[in-house]
C-alpha cells in the first residue's frame, strides 16, 4: 500500500513564502553571494527551516525566480481587462523591471547550476512570460494604439537591453523606467 502524502501545513507554507520574499530582497541587495543566513534572518526563521524548504542555494534561487515570473504572468492576466491597452502594457513592462532587479542578484548563481531540470523550468516559464506579454501587446495593437510590426520578443529584448546596459547603481531602475516610457510612446500610432 502506498503511503498518502500529507498536504503541507499552513505554517510551513507561510514560512516558504516568507523565505522566498526574504530571498528576493536579500538577493536584490547583495547578489548571488548573499548568505543564506541573511535570508533566514530576514524571513525571521531559523536556518534549519530554510534548508527544510530549500535544501540547496540553487533550489532557493530557482524558487525565487519562478515566483517572480508567476507574479508577472498573473499581472498580465489581471491587466487584460484594464481600460487602456497601452497603459496596461506599460504597467506590465514597469513591473518586469522589478524582476530584473531580482534577477541581477540571481544570475551568477543560476548560471552555475543549469541542470537539465532547471533548463526545462527556465524554458517553460520564459515561454509563458512571452505569451503573457504577447497577449497584452496584441490587445494594444488591436485597439489601433501601437504599431502592428512589434513582437513580444522585440519588447522583451529592448527592456532587458535597457536594464543591463550599465552596471547597477543607485537610481538605475528609475532611468530604465523613463527610457521604457520613451520607447513605448515611440511605438504609439499617431
């Protein structure tokens, strides 16, 4: 007889979410070299709790990345019914810049641990992210508000290029948001 798996306890789920949120904050500030002890302290849990949920540093980094991308996908779904397609699209692009801030802290660690399993996860979530932005883009194009020749891939590449064009320095996110606004305004049909 196969043993039934228990559903996770609510306090365990809360601790997992707290650890992911704490890791996002700590990694965005300190990069991939940030200590797991700092993550546990920020989440106000013990290091044993962290390791129970995330047995390796890479498992934690991957969970943070997936969590952030899932939030962007949900945001795209929520924005589909917004009154203005271009502004919905702009809001989504702005939210994506926050993901880049987190990714900057993860990139060094993630590049070292690309296993077949993690590659599959990144491929899957990247495809879903592209589909999400494509839906927002198509809506704005169908409204006659944006150029029809732009693709989701064009937009994401431009946004990432703006985000990674220079080393992170205080205020880099505000500069990128300003440049994104100029770029999006340049896509409008007059």
